[in-house]
C-alpha cells in the first residue's frame, strides 16, 4: 500500500513520485490524502509533500503493478489534479483493468475532474466492483446526473455508496436507471441526502422494486417521512418485489403514520434480517412486539441506546415490550421454526440456547412459554441451571 499525504503537489512532482525506484510487484493500493494539487513548479526542491511508500511502482510499469484500490480524500480535485492523476486513472481503469475499488471522500470535484471521470466511465470495459463517494461536493451540481449516467457502462458493480452527495429530486430518474442497469448490485448507500417520500417512491418503483440482487439499502438521514415509510412497508411485504435483507431508516423524519405502518407491516416482512431505526420508534414497541410474534426472519433491530434507557427507566410497560421484541429476535436467531415444530425435542432447544449465550430474561420467557423444558432442566440437575441436553 502507498499512502501519499499532507502537502502540496504538482503534476510534474506526481510523475516523479510514480517514477521513483520502488518495488513494482506488490503495488495494490494508492491512497492520496489531504494533498493540494497546484501548478507545475520549475524546481522540485520546492515540493512540500510527505509520503509513505510501500510497494508502489513507476508510471511506466503501472500495468505490471495491477493497482486494485484507489482512494482519494480531503483533496481539492481541480484542473491541476486532472493533469496529475489522469494517467493513473487511465492505466488502472482501462489499461490493466485491475481497479476494483474507487473511493473519493470529503473532497471537492471541479467541472474538469468530473468530466475526466465521466469520460473514463463512459468508455466502459472496467472491472470496478465498489464505488464510494462520501461527502463529495461538485462545482456544478448538474454534473451528478452525468456521473450517474456514465456508471451504467459498468457491468459488475456490487456496491454503490453516494453518501452526502447532494442528491435530490432531479437525481431520482438517473439513479433509478443506474440501479436497474446493475443486476449484480447488492449494496446501495444513499444516506445523508435530500430524498423525500415522493422521491423514494420514484426510486422504489423505478429501480429498487423487483431488483433480485439488492440486499442492503441505507436511507439514513433522508427526509422520507411517513410517505416513504409506508412505501417501504408495502415493498417489504411483497417477497416477489424485493430480496432486501438490511434496511437503515435512522433519522428519516418518520412520524406516527409511518412508524405504525412499518411496525404493523413487520409481521409480513419475509426477507428482511436487519432493521436500523431512529429514536422515534420507542413509542411503537408494543406494535412491533405483536408483529414479531408472526415474523420469523428478522434477527436484529437496532435502536439508539439513549432511547432505550429513557423508556426503560421511566416506562416499565415500554421496557416490557422491548424485552418481548428482543425475545422474538432471539428466537429467530436460534431458528424460530423449532418453536412451532412440535416434533423437535426440548433437548434441542437447550442446546441451541446454550450456544446463543441467552440472557436470564430470554431463558425465563422460554421456560414460561414451554413448560415442558422445566422438566428437562430439573433432570439435568446442577441446581436448576440451564444446561445442554
């Protein structure tokens, strides 16, 4: 891995860096961190750059290096940056075709730099598997549509992250088209953008619904509101329309109608395994608990800890419902079908829960609901301690 960090650099000095005498066989990753690209300077002694070199290559031998991962963060990607990194992008994306992971984070991209990416992406014929843009600001926001459209040229994207990239209504159609074009896509992270409920419905109807590969959807900190939550509940209740296993709707401005729709719909969610929620859900645990009696697939529901402490200390009834939800989640993690299948012996239950490291409350609830297990515990002795049969 090569890390190049903290300084000012020119296109000329970048060439010099790439042409330094380093081991060319082990180069896999290039990380450019907090570098300010500026105009070429006549004297290399003026270059103020700190860099760490572990197995980097010369630009002339970049094909042999087989660069797999390129990461750029805390940089201003201007016209000078285009001159400096153009050859690296071309070699990694099109010549060697080994680049599988591209990350650009907390950076500003000039019009020229976006044009460079769009041109490269539009050529297609790339092996990129994971694209991550985190907190990326464009000088011209309209260029995001061009960037999304160019990504359709890829054929093997498994993960797309567009976190805090200023996405809003005008990006719904190009993003939906991108989702439809990527049949191998398993993760989509569009958190911290400005999609509202109507926008989300457009994304669901235009690309997410019916996608048979997508497993993880991160919508955190988008103002999808009740309309978005209701649309998600309808989608998740139809196994023919989605295979989603993980959903994050943390801090999405969901109020009463949306929370109730999702909490009730939970009973019919057939593919979801993990649900990440915001603090507003503490008031709907009773509905969630009732739904979890029928749901046999959800294994984890995550909620902010301060909310649980608030309700647990001040509201014994809410705490009770939270324990009921946790009880059913635990049963699902321990293969819930055992509870409904009377042919499975109680000794198998003991073995399963011993492996799961059950807490006292869950074990007590199990023994209360399945009294025949009490005999099993007593037969095993050990002062009533629950042990494997």
